[in-house]
C-alpha cells in the first residue's frame, strides 16, 4: 500500500505525578489543548481523534464509557469520529498508530492522538486484581506481578549473560540523572548506585528504584500529512516508521529476549530504510531496569548478551552511540499507562526540534520509540515502535 | 483435595496430574487445554498429561506481591519435557539463595494456593528442586 508521509506537528503533556484533585477528563483535556496550541492549528481543523486509557482504576466496572469523546467535548472537539484504544502499557502508542494510519492512508489530513491515565485513585492490590483472572494459566493467582516478570528476566540474564545487580542499578542511575533535567518527570531527584542497591527489595534482584512508579497524567500529539502540515506550526517531525505487532508467547525461548520486540524492530528499520546505526536517541520501555538492557539487544543497539557492556561503556548515555531515555524514562517519569507511549514520542519530538533543554542531545536527527503492552504466559501482548526523523 | 483450577488437572482427586492437549494433525502440545490447536487450528485434540519433572529456566523471590500469598514467595519458570513452560510457585528450597540455580532439575508437588469463600484450601501445582524434602506447608 502507498502510505502518505505523516508528521507530528504538535505535542502536549501534563506533568506526571499526583493529580488526585482533578478529573481524568480535565487531565486529558490539558494535554490535548497544549498539543493543539503547539501545532498552531484550530481545534475545529481536527478531523479525527483517538484517545487511549487502560483502565478505570477506582471502580469495579473497570471502564469509563466514551471517555475520549467526553475529554474532547471539554475543548470543543465534537462532530468527528473518535475512537478509544486499550493495549495495556502500549495503549498510548496504539492511539498514536490509529491516527497515524488514518492519515497515512489518506482518510483524513489532520488528527489528534492522546493517552491519559489516573492511577492514584486505586490501591496496589486492586491494581493486581485488574491484571489477573482472565489468563488461562492463572498467572495472577500464582503470584506473578509486573516486577516478578522482570525479576525472572533478571535472574536469567545474570545466569546466562553475566548481568550484575550493579548494572541494573546503573540503568536507574542514568535514567534518574536524565529525569532530573526533565521538569515533567514525577521523580526529579538523581539517585546513586548504592541508594538503588540498598533500597527495599521488591522482586529479587529488583529493588524499589529499579521499578517504575505509577501516577496520573496525559500526553497528546497532533499529526498531519506532510503536505497539509506545511501550512501549520514549526518543528515538524516525520514518522519514518510505525509498527505494531503482538506476542508469539513461545515456550522455548530464552527469557532474556522477546520475539515481538525483535520482529517489530526489524519491521521498523525496514520501513524507515534505516538501521540502529542511524539512531541518535531512543525512548524505550524501561518499566523495570532489566528491560532496558534487554531492549538494547532486542532492538539491535548491540549484540546479543552485550546489553550490560553497552550500558557500562556509556554507549547509551550522553555522548554515546544512542542516547537512551533522555526523558528519564518510565523510571523517572512514572508509568502513566495510557500516557506513556505518546509521552515517549513527545520526548523524541523535543529532542529532534532541539528543544530538550538541559538534556538536549546535540544534532539529534533520528530517534526510536519503543513501548511494550500487556503480558501473558512468556511475552508481552503488544510491541509498538516508531522511528522519527527530521 | 479441592483444586484451585480443575481445568488444569486430570486423574484421581488425591493424585491429580497437569493436563494439556496434543494436536493429532500437527503434534503441538498446549497447556491448559484450548478450544482449538493454536498451532494449526485443528480440532482433533487429545488430552496430554504433563511430566512431573522439569528444568528451572529462571526464578525470582517476590517480596511485594499478590495479596493472597504470604510474602516473600518464590516463582519460577519450569520447562517440562513436553515442551511447555510452566509458571510455578517454588517450594521446599530454603535458603533459596543457596539452593536455586538456573538449569537445575525440578519436581512437581501439590500444595495449597489459597482458600475459597468457605475457608477450604484450594490446591495447585508447585515445583521444588528434585529430591528435596518437604519443608514448607
């Protein structure tokens, strides 16, 4: 299929953190207003919109009815087709993909994607119950948690590839240092390796700081086809590749790699006509510290088994081959489920515009965004990747 | 012995075995039993009992976990010879830091997982290092 060039024209985010005094509708609306203003487009020019949120965290029903339509009504975006996405932790990326696809295929010229979540209304045990009982293997009843998944991964990495607890801690040190330069991050303080290693154990070998926090927030993006975009805004960023795939859930693969991530990365590089050697920056799904090391390998940033060395040699840090998670990542921002994917895209847009302030990667021209969502049996349910260029 | 999830088991009530399915057309083994073969969509499926021994692929000790389980608890992936990777609670392996090793042989036991509304124990499979004596309830 011939797809049109699509560009990101505007981005908007709330601060990630506690917004308990507000409605989820208001949080979503704040990000959408910011993105529309950033794009310099009239709100009535938006022809299509998709909003993502994973869950209604404080109620047994689990879902809000028609939340995207209700958010957009608050800011006068009415009378257009509006969709909702849910794909676990990749919810925001799937909303972005939905709008990208509708523009790339020529159905619409101007669209708005947003993701929002309000998680501080629920306690942790009700969140665990949200995740479990539809899975035939009964993972939730057997005690699997998100941190448990990565505890399992980390012990396999340690045995198989010689990854150390110290390396896991250094992922956090790097990302929290970047996060301290991002005013939107929820956890603004840098941490030391000792602080990370000595923090409370969550799921061995993962300590508290190796696990992302949760919270409230929203992120939004305005997309247009390249021809239409010439009339609006500045600092356009091209979507050179957009890929979404789902897991294959193998029984026989080493639990240090996910097939969906490898496949999605291959497809994205092919679609963009670029390779990992062309990347300057990346925002990748560091929900737990071992994930970032795994992703270095699965996304082709380094050879298999070399993720720990890639970190230690500073190749993912400022001045390195591919500067990873300059936003501070999920480890600094918190993982605001529905908002995360579009927030990652927002960071790449800021970097590629040269507007990332104290964490700017000089001369950044190509960035990769990676977002994992949902988990069953042995793998994530969704993997979304975007490659953005200027 | 009241089972936590009877759909996973076959055999008599005192000595249940994990059961999946094997597809007559393509030979794929799946667990738990499914509506069709996820490999070839075939519908000719035979019950396939899983071995009670396997290999520990990896493990973790969860300190902040599911509210119905006393923390900390041990979880692992155990690969059984039929080609199925089982998520399993691990038991009888104190001190786990010294006992558990990636790649070690494991064996299945039946243990209580949680209680039903009337307070009766619900049993499920757990794995322990092969030959280990019972030390946990």
